């Protein structure tokens, strides 16, 4: 799975131990959590003393000890699933059909089945713990002839099915809300304080999600409850007691005691699972300090400059960038190791490796933003290059503003790119792009009718037909993300006035299935912007590390190793600043998502683009305020010098 030797060492000695520690703490928290569940499920305001004595006797019973063992196994399994499915780069579905594909992925199907099975086990433990009428699946009853027989205890069956339903719902919501996404907190805290501060939110989210899950289960059981009930009776040779109200009826589910016990059981299930997830997040994102220089030769693979170049696993690269950002800000002794020269030879290998990797990350994000902007601005069409644009230098071409000669004819073919906005290619090398822009395939039978109309010829009666006479009037391109039928643009040269127009052909109406699939395949603008910046936490740390190291080099860099790369650092930051500013001018890019306080979903990835923009501007200001007028001696283009002057004058 991880072929790199460094990766194998890190996974085996760091990640696995951290995951094991989180699982151990989750199991240790089971007894007090179960004790609270027992007390809440059996508490009676009329007999408080009797309730306490019953709870104490139940906690010492062999049945509850066996339930502890089963619950411990379930929590351990949940911890292993967290380790298997966690990610530091969220998978964002940019269309409804992409989200459906994620839900139907074989790995997700296996995950859902595992959660259903674990939900049944927890449901059985809760039914046994609550006791009374919920304790066993079979109960004695009498037939219509008065003959004793074994009947089905529908209350126990409802507990089992409710556990499976809550587990399945939890698995689906985990995909929709990216529950397995592990983010890194901006403020470092001790593990105990972090856990203590997050515990009320876990309890609140568990109770609210349990309420909605039980509500949905009640509706589902009302319409479909007879299916599992009939199957269980035939399989186990059980009989239905006609003297008891059926629970898949209106009178059956008016039982408030049953609904209450189902709700607290679902809350207990989700609380134990979310606590395991919270502990895993806290342990796996704990800061890890990598040595800058190896003490022995065989330890060189564990050094920070070497680890930064590894692409897999991503948790290794993220922890290395986090350590580099903290090192550059808080550790003068470790910064001196970054600025040091190799002996013998006198080469700044540490600084070269660190700066090269950080600059590669910034250049990669800049290229992605430029490509995304050009693709969106042309609505998936390939731009025609004029003779003047072909003679541009590589630097001007890479970071051009994306404008084009509107008077030149546009080609009639389209450039096809993958339909995923966030195609993973991190493992392809340090300089390979992480994402690919989205361009719809118009040759597909499911292509959008709107995009097809955008590439069709313009009507002669249109006010935009022909050449533009006034220099103050520009041909309007279709509005971004617009689905209006009136937004059309010319894709072919104007027809001659002498030509006879051909009779109009009736367009073929797509089938209902094709239209349904296309409506769910259309890209969501907000999601595409989030996907573009999904891994921007790495770029934020790279910006912080470079800016703090450059700032510290003003007084700590004795050999001047940073000055050799200062022009490249400033140029990369200014290029990225220009690309980010252009991206935020696009529709939906500057809209902040609404944060929900009733979910365990981590909303960090939805606001990474705003954090990146603030960090980038802060990083440039950090350098300009430190060096001041000395930056006038740095070689850069006239455009970048003009932009840098805005920062020097605090006008940005």
C-alpha cells in the first residue's frame, strides 16, 4: 500500500500507534458512558431510590458484562474503519451523479454493511440493557385455540432494526458530509483540553442526529415493517401474537415509552461512535517533530527535507508541512539548521530542499487556478490563439490574465478534460498538478443542452451578429454558470448576406432518462470551488513557512542562503496572489457556506480558500515589512514590482 520506505516507517511507528491509542481510550470510556445510558433508560421520578438500586445491580450483572465485551468489539471495529477510511484531503462531489457514484462505490457498500451489522449488535445490547419487554426476541404467547406457542417480540425486533437503520444512516451521512475528513486545528491544544471542549458538541450532534434517524426509521417501518417481520417469523418459526398491537401501525408507534427508549439508544450508539472518531482526529493530527538534520546516516529518511518530498501517504506530507510551519515560527534553533551549510562542501541542501518543495506547491496551485479560470471563462471551449499570443514568452503564457481577442473567430471544436474537478495526481511527482479543471464532454449523449446552444451559430437578427462597430462595445460572453436559453455566443464566422438560409430543423428532444441524468451531472459551482482548494491546508503551511523563514533570515541567516531564492519566492507569491484575486471575482467563489452547529461535519475544507487568501496576503506583508526598501534591489518583472509596491505602501 505504501511502497516508500519512509512511508512504511511512518505508518508502522506513528500512525498505527496513534490509532491504537485512540481506540484504547474509546474502549476505556465505554463503562462510564454505558452507566449513564443505563441510568437514563431506567430513571423514574416516582421511584428514584429504587432506580439507583436497580441500575447498580444491573451494572454488576453478567448480561451487562457480556454487553461490554460486544460494545468493546464494536468500538474497536469503528476505530479500524476510521483508520481505513480517513483522509486529509476531502473528496468533494461536484455533481449529484458524482455523489451517487461515491455512495455506490464498492468500498462504501462494504462500509455501510459493516455499520449496519455493528448497529444491530449495539441495538441488541441496548435492548438487553433496558430489559423488560425489550429483552428477548421470542416470547410465549397463545394461539387462537389457546395452545401455548413461541411468538415474536416485535419490540425487540424494532430495536435491532433501528440499530441497523441508524448505522446505515450514519454511514451514508459520513460520505455526504465528509465525516472521515481529518482537519488540522489552527490553534494547538493539549489532547485532554481538546477532547473536553468538543465533548458537548458530540453529545448535541448525537442527540439531534438520533432524533432524525428514529423519525425516519419510524416512517420506514410503518410502510415496510411487515417485510422483516414476516421473514423473521418464517425463518425462526415464530408466531405473531394477535392480542398485541402491531408496531407498524399508527396506534403501535404512539407508544411514547418505545420512542423514548429508541431515541436514547440511538443517541448512545452515535455518541460512542462519534467519540471514537473525535479521539482518532485528535491523536492522528497531533504535532510530530521531524529532525532537520540526521544524527546517523540511516536516519536520513526520517529528516524533514526528505519527508517533505514524499507524496504518499498524505498524512505524512501534511504533518511534515505542519512541523515546518511551526519550526519557522517558534524554533530559532531548528531554523538555524535550515539555514546551515553542508560539511564538507558548504551547500545549503536543507534550505534548497525546503524552499523547492514549498515553491512547487505554490506553483502547482497557481497553474490549477489559471487553468480553472480559463476553462470556466470559455465554458469548456478551446481558445483560439492569435499570432500575437503565440509569440508570448513562457512566463507570460503561464500566468496570463486569461483574456482573449474577442474579434477573432472561435474554433468549433471543444477541448475535453476529465469530468472530475479534483483529479488526484499528487503521487505523480512533486511538480504534477493535483487537480484537473472540469470541462463537460459535449459529444456525450448526456451533454447539457445549454452548452450545446452556446456553441451554435448566432442568429442574423441578433444585435451581436457581425463585427462590432464601436470600440466601447464588446461582444458579451455567456454569463458564468448561467442556464438561460438566451445566452448564446458565436462559434463560426458570419454567413454571407447572399447566402440563402437553410430551413430550421426541429431539435431532437432528449429522452427523460438522459435529461434526468444530465440534470444531476451538471456541476455545482460552489462545490467546484471547494474542490479546487480542498488541499490548500498544505499551501497555507507552505506560505507560512516561507514567509517566516524569510523574515527570520533578515537577522539569522549568516550565510545569505535565503537571498538566492528571494526573487523566486516573491514572484511565486505574487503570481498566486493574482490567480487567487481572479478566482474570487468569479460567481459563487466569494460566498461563504453556512455552518451547521448540529452536525459532526468538519467545515474547515469549505472555507480553506478564504484562509488561503488571508494567509497569502499576510505572508507578503510579513516579508515587505521586514525588508522594506531593500526589496527594490530584488530582480523581478515590472508588473510584479508595481504589485509589490502596493504592499510596501500598505495599499493592498
